[in-house]
């Protein structure tokens, strides 16, 4: 299992984060904190949009409605609150639970909320009539999580009684067809359980209390995580449910576990300060992300995008497991060169032709490619990867133009590499020194660092370089071995030159800076 960095998109520092929920359409994330505050973040811009603090004590669950401007929260004050984030206020409070509320969730289409509580019950509420419509009894310890199935009339709950229960709520659906029959739960059914929701399966197999259980978005699968440090995968059909496999690796209580909505992966986090990614088909760990000090408590997966969020002792992090945009290079002749499935491919914008050019023969699962640059004159390909904390590979593309196996590439270490002439490329080594090399990978020139924080190189025409340091971009003349222009910039991700090389666009996370070829602001 590899230990590495996910693509972190956004991070916050705060009190302990116990609940998280993505908005389905907007780039928003709600975080409920142990100090009773609910934060509403724009994770794309990195800004705090709002905060709600009417709960008394920790807020452990939070969830956005898919269509309505509503947010639901549940806390240690035994209260479920429904907020209208457009009006920026609490609309109403649902009372009935007799102990801490662990999780809350809106149903995808019915006007329902499901809640799990330390009072050993799961409750289903109608947020339109503002009443409890079903009490699911049967667990004999704290219920740590409960969630609706995304498509079927099912609900799953996890409890410290060491079981996972799947509930059939078809009766509630039938009742909802005739709203008049959906009455508030009577005292009798409140005490002894409502017949509108009946337990379908009891999943036994964990040796300690179960903290979380989740449905797969489309397959008849459930995943659970428990204080026995194990993640278990379960399968169900119409008549029974059974344990499929156990995933071992966490060394402390598993706090939360979910299926990835887009890939055949399971993501779990734990009080052992790690997030682990598991391959569903191979049933093994494929990636681990660790924090030094902070225990993880909660996970959230975005319903539409390849985004995840994790809450820990001192804040939260929004991340991707992998880069979705393939490494690419656009030539002014109208060709796009990119790598997909280990092949260098060429796409012509005018004709739409898309053909493989070269097999890079990179084994599956090798380090991620950070960037590529194609030299059309010498038919050379320069790839920068994450291997060995930064390395490059130089490929010679066959001259005949047909797809072929590449000869073994020339390799070297360096945080980044770019072409600087027809037959020269520059490498930023780990001492921040710039090495100019020929296509045989031999050093022809060394340029001493002028900024100790230089971290990236970009193409700037023959014999020139753009070098980014902590807070500025420098235009470097390699012949003179010194900067000839500078501009204050944030961290730059991409650089694009105009076809006449008179202007350059430098793309940062939240802005685009346009300058002349001498690095003067336009």
C-alpha cells in the first residue's frame, strides 16, 4: 500500500470537525464542529460563507438537501434543526430523541430525514409536516449512524451493539402516497416500534461496536467500519445478506467508511490518524494518507464530482484521490499531445483525428505524471513524474510517425524539466540549481539559484526560462545566467504563451495574470 499525498484542494483549521456534507450543485461544504458551530464553506474559493451556532454543545451530523435550500443538523442537545441557508436562519427544531444525535440525512426525493441517536433508536421525520413518522427500535446500544439507500426503500444503521441493521421502509413509502394517512407516531408505536419500517437483515460479524455503515450507490453492497479496527464488505439480495470480506490495516477505531461514487474503491478513516483507500475487487489497500497529530472522525463524498472531505481534530480537508486532467501540451500548429492509458496520443483540433503516437511502457500503478512537453522539431517527449520525490523521463518518438514501442527513456532526478531550445532542456534539481542538458541527457551548463525558494520552471522561448519562487515569477536568460525580469505572483499552475510569443498568461488557482514577454503587467 502506497503512502502518499492526495490532491488537497482546500483545508481549514478549526475546532474538531464531527460532521460534513457537500452541496450537490454548488461548491459548498457544511462542517459541524465539536464546539457547537456549523460552518458553511465555499471550498473552491476557500471562503467562509456563513456560520450557524444555535446548537448547545457538539454538532455531530449535518446534511444538505439535494433540491431545496435546506440544511439539517443534529447535536448533543438532542435537537434536530432544519436551516434555510438562503434566509440564513433556523426554520424549525425537531424534538423526540432522548440522547445525543449522531447523524442526520435528507432523503433524495421523499420529504424525510433519518437520524441516529444514543437513545438506541433510528427515527424518520417528515420535514414538511415537521413530525416524527417512524421510530426504528431493535438496537440495544448507541446507534452511531443511519442513512437512506440512494434509490431503494431501505435504510442502514450501525450500532455499538456490534451489528449493522438494514431496514425495509416500503411501508412508509406506501403511506406517503396518501399524505392523510401519514399521522404523527402514536405513543404505543413510539415505545414498541412502528410497523411502517421493519428490520430486513441483521449483519453480525464485527467484534466491537460499529461506527459507520454505508450503501453502495448502485450495487447491492454495504460497507461498515468498527472499533475492532476492521472494515467489512457485505452483499445482500432479496432474501438474505452476508459478509463478503474483511479489510484489515487500520490500527485504531474505524470512524467512517464509504464507497467512492465514481470508482471501484472504498475509503475509510480512523482514530489512527489515517485515511485509507481500498480496491473493492482486489480487497486490498492501495493508498494511505496520514496526519501527524489529528484523529479522523468523518468522511463525505461529493455526489457528482471526484471530491472527498475528511474531518479531524483540528479542521477538515477537501481532496481528490487523483488528477482527472491528463498531462498535456498544446502546439500552436493546432495539435494537442496528451497521455492516456500509458500512450502518448496526438489530437488534431481541425480534423478531430486522435491517434496513439508512442507507448511509454509505464507500468500500471507507477507514480503520477505531473507534466509533459512535446518537442515537435526533434520529436522528443519530456515527462515529469512524482517518482523519487521528483524525476523526469526523456523519450525519443519514432520519426516515421506510426505508433510504436518507445526505446528505454533517459531518466534523471529533478523537481521539474522543460525544453529551452531545439536540442536542450533545463532541469531544476533538488538544490534549486538549474541544469541545462542535451538530448543525450548530458549536462552542458549549470545556473546557480538566485532565489532559495525556486520551485517550478516554465517554457519562455529559446534560451529563456520562467522560474517561479515563493511569491514571484522570474524571466531567466540562460546565456547570461541571470533573471532579466520579475513579477510578483501567487503560486502559478500553468503558463500559456501567445502564438507570437509577445504575451504570456500565467494561471493561478484564483486568477490569471497577463504580461508581456519581458514580464511587464499588461
